[in-house]
């Protein structure tokens, strides 16, 4: 016996292309995020404790804590019209700016519309736990965020207006720049020697639960920050290698790495992005024997004197 559906699109086949990600209350963010992926969601584990009760089936279960968080990834794009910052620059300040009194990050709300108004949620009081900037030859500049929120609530949503998604160009590797101090002030390692570059700002945030009568955390706070990254070099930089080998001869570091991308048509677009990483400590390069192109990978760590030092010499980023 064959089954004949009782009605067309009942229930409906809901398509996700009408969904979107919108950050609410982020200073300088005038455009909708054109996300490649977004797995921000509410999670809860349910366990079955291992107890002795004379049965070979489990007879009790235990609820875990609510955890709201996840990743959002999007390509860097240029702004169009009367804008000041690109999405990458506007969000960067929320990843690095800490309040002087308590070291907390600025928070914002994030709306995710999955298909329609009934499938829309507002993730409250989000912080950027980790911000990653990456670019590789022949590819786009990519921004990925790891967010942590306090809780989730259902919300209504509206359709996206044309002004929120102007047609604009993705920032690609030819727009990006990187300049790496190599221990010799007259011989920096420039982009023509670099095949890929990545840097992450990890706030190592933690959820803190109390006896507050709910499964949601009472507070979310960032801890000590780690700024780490790596880049692949075409061949091997002798000066950079020597500088890393001589780390033991110095008691401090003053090398900088400058990275970002520039606006190519200032009359019609905006949103340049430039960051200067201070006090770089390089690790000895990684290299291996191969029949293909010879490359070396260098890992590094940046240790700013203060949080504000991350924005010194930078541009396209809202001030703290």
C-alpha cells in the first residue's frame, strides 16, 4: 500500500536561507553579518548516574547545567555607503576591550533567525570569548567568533531590508597585509614572503554557577587572555630563525606584527582594518622534508603591556 500525502507542504519544508545573524547594540556595526556558519545554541546534558539499586537498567537521571554559546564564522567584507567600521573591526573591540575596574568584556545581544519568526531566538548578554583572524593565499579573509551568552529567549523577527545587506565585495588575500618584525629593524618580513597568517584572541571566559534556583550561570567572566598565532613562510627566514634561537639572550621583546586589510576604493566603500600586535615572542620554526613547496611555520605569542596597547597604531576599530 502506497502512502499519499494529505496536503502539499503540510508540514512545510522550511528553508534556512531566510535566516540571519544580527548583533544588537554593537557600536559601529551598521550592517547585517553575512554568516558562513552559526552554531550558537542552548545546550544541556542529561546523565544517568551510576548507582547500585539491584537493577541492570538505569533508574534515575540527572539534569546538567544550561550552557549558551557557540561559534559564528563569516568572511570579512567591505562596508558600503556612510559607515565607519567594517563588521570585523566593530566586533574586534568587543573581543579585546576590558573595563579597567573589573576586567570584564562589553556584552551585546545576538539574534538568530533560523527560518521564520517562530524559529527565532535572542541570545542575551553575549561576550566574545575568542576572536580569530585568518587569511591564506588565494582565499578570503576569514573571521571566526566563539560566543558565550547567559540565556536564550524566543523572540519575533522581521525580514531583512535591502539597506542591511548592500552588495559588497569580500576581502580577499590580495587586500590583506602583514608585516612581521624579524629582529632586524631594517628587514621586516613582509606579505610577499607569507603564505598564510592566523591570530587568535582568547579570553578564556568561564561560566560560574551559584545556588540561584536556576540551571543558568549567575555570572560569566573572562580570565587572563592569550594572544597566539602562526604564519607560514615561503621558504625560511634566516633572520627570524636566528631571532627565535637567541630568545635566551634577551629579557624582553619589542617586536611587532601588523596585520589587516585596507580599503581599495575610498570614494565608494569603507571599513579598513589594521591591528598592531606588540611584544611578540617567536618560537623556533617548524619545518619538514618534502617533495613539494618548501615552507616553514612560525608560532608566536603577543604579550601587551595593557589592554589599550592592542589598539595603539590600529585603525578601523572603535575605541574602548
